[in-house]
């Protein structure tokens, strides 16, 4: 088998893998989708199954079961009041019941549907449910269904200020609880401090829980042709990074350590994430579960120091709601940068992204940075590519002889193979000579594919002319058509397969791939186009030299 056929088979295999992944992401979950009517019911639910339970010992000792499920003091029909907080990067809407963060707009990241609107990551509507909830587990302590009060209904981080704080208060049965949210300038981290003041006649034992509650819908604006992960993820130093699919949560499949003293838990989606980031060293219990209403809870339970009579105690946590900016994520918590999903080739993809970002720091344009990176990769693999193209060039030279063998021994397959091997030996051709170089390069190509697909830096990054978003498809399909044309040119440079069926496949492959690339982000298409142009130049040069030598020998 010649190297072109191997290359075609590998490309088709990769494409099939991506298509199967896309199909599975759309159809792999057999659970029916939550309807609009169902979400309207969820909004008003009063079920207690969404109150986390302490299932492993923490300090202080785990609470008794009857105190884990507090009696609700809020009517389920009470919608609460809306509290808005605006910083330079976030617009957050609270509901005083909880208090619950029920909407978050990222002011520096436009919506994929309308560029003049902000991207909304948290949202509580009839069509979508994704919120952040907190509460206390303990005897008659407020949970995320209790009503809190604040001093103002609007908070704004004005010029000259670096921090703003919002205090939510609940007071009942001798216990005062404050949930204090702190927002800082140019930060997607929300610091949360819960203060408990005990005026009862006995000491209090409590735990604080923090959960992200979400339906399993895919984010709007994602492509069905390019599957990306939407689901939970957890990290501890002991078990490292692990994904927890919504389907596994539904089945009750536990694939992560529940008890730890470090790490974080999150829900990730394409380009963005929400994550609870407790301080390392504090005991905690991670949990994931599915409520009776069909929503998924992902969160952490932290112990509260024993609150003695006429004293107070505090517990702290952090919530990150923002883009998957790898540099910032690495600074916030160890392993948080792994939420940028590079698939199983992360060990190759991560350095590639660092190199791409370094190039962009000088070039200043992500599109041209992709071109420069493609050139560097091509130079790195030049010797391997040259070996592959030399093999193809020699196959082109002997193609007429192979065709003659087919005419002579076409009906005798065994004799045909013997004569072909003899010809390869005489001409000093290794028919598999081009396979190994291609196999070595495939992991790098796939890694770069994931880098260009998963990096939020390319979202709305312009290239030139009509390409104003490298993460979106080419609106006029110029790049895919040019890529298809480059594949046709490459096909002309390759040896014609002796098998007519294979020859026809080689001719229609550029058309098939052009159709695929119609739906790919333009950054990916730009990479393949640049790679094809460089390959054509290299292959043409090598083929010309080898064919020239052959013609010279024939003339002599």
C-alpha cells in the first residue's frame, strides 16, 4: 500500500472519529430533554432533595440526619427580589432567596449569536437553568430557599474603587447569618464569606454548602460538527483531574474522591466555566447529584467552626465565573487550567498553545500567528515529510510499470503481488516508506486541532478582510474552497493508485473535505490551508528533482 492511501485512510479515520464524537454528544444521552414547562416548575420547586447531605465525616463531626434537611421557612411562590452588581467585567443578578446567583453576563465577551450583546453564562429562564446556590446545613439554619435582605438593590463598581461588597442578611431563632460577596476589579472571582452569629443558649454545629445547579443542555452557539465537553469536573492532588459526565451523575456513578483537603469542583463548557475554589488545607466534601426535577447539582460542603454561645464563626469560599483563560486559571488554583479541554493529547497540545501565544505576542494577530506556527511545525517535520514525499515521487515514476503489471497479471492476484514486490526491490522503493513520517505527525496535527478549537483567545479574534472571528466558520466559505483546491493540487502530485476505485476516492476526497470544512472554525481551516500550501511546495520540489533525475537517466 502506498503512503497516499495510508494518509487517506488516516484522515478518514480522524474525520470519522470526530463525526462519531459529534453524534454521541447530540444523541448519546437517552434521557429526555427538560421542556419549557418543566423548567417553569423547577423554578418554583420546594423539594428538599436539592439540599446537600453530609455523607463523609468532616470536622466538626457530621451533623445528625434530622438537621441535614432543614424546615423551609419560605413559601415556594415567593420569587424574591432582584439585586444587581456591576463591575468592569461582570454583571451579576442575585435573587434574595438563597441568595442565588441566577444570571451572570461577561462584559468583555460578546454573545455568539449577537456580537453587540454580552455572553450570558448563568441564566434562570423558562428555556435554561444554570445558577449558583449556597446555604447552611444545621438545625433551623437558612439554606438556599430562605429569604435574605440587602441594603441596596443595585451595586456598581465605580471609577477609583477596586472592590465592592454585598451583604445578604437573615435573622431568625437567635441566629444571624450574613453571606458577604466581594467583587474585585478586573476579576472573575467572587469571594464569599458566610458569618454566623449565635445568640442561642447552645452551641451551633453547621456545614456550609456551595453548589452549581444546571440542566444538561449544550451552550448556545456550539457547533454540532465540532463536539466539545459540557459537564462536571473535579480536581484533587490525590486523584488529579477527572471529568464527571452528567450521564454518570444521573446513574450515580462516583468517579472522584468525595473527601479531600484541596482541589476544586466545576461545571465546564466550551470556552467558559463556573468553579468553586475552596482554600487548600480546608477539609471539604465534593458532591454531584441529580434532583428529582432533572437538574444537576455540582458542589462542595465545608465545615463551619463550632459557634459557641454569644460568639460568631466564619467560613470562606471562592466562585469563579468566566473564560478559560489558561494563565489566569493556573494562578487561581492548581489544575484549574486543565478545564481547557485538549482531549487525550493534552501533553502535546498545551505546549503548542504556549508557543502559539508566544508567537502572537510578537505578531499581534492570531490568524498570522497560526500561519507562523504552521511554518514552524512544517520545518520541524521537514525531514520526515521529505521522506514521505520522496516515496510518493518514486511511486509516480514507477506508476506506468505498475499499470503494465496490472494489465499482464490482473487476473492473478498472487502473481501480481510477487511482480510488484520484485519491481519495488529493483527500483529500491519501500512501499511503506511514507507511512511512518505521517504516523509521527498525526498526533501533532490532532493536538493543534484541539488547541484551535478549545482556546478562548481565538473567540472573536479577527484575521483579515471578512474573517473577523477565527472561532467561527468562514461566512463566505472562501477558506474551505481554497483548502479544497489545495487538496486537488496535492492529489495531482501524488501517484495514481492502480486500483480504479482508489483512484476515484482520491478524486472525490477534496470535495468531501471541503464540505466538512464549511462548518469548521476559520482558524482550523486556515491552519489546514497553510499546511497544504507548504506541503505542495515541498512535494512539488522533491517530485521535480526525482522525476528530473529519472528523465536524465532515461535519456542517457
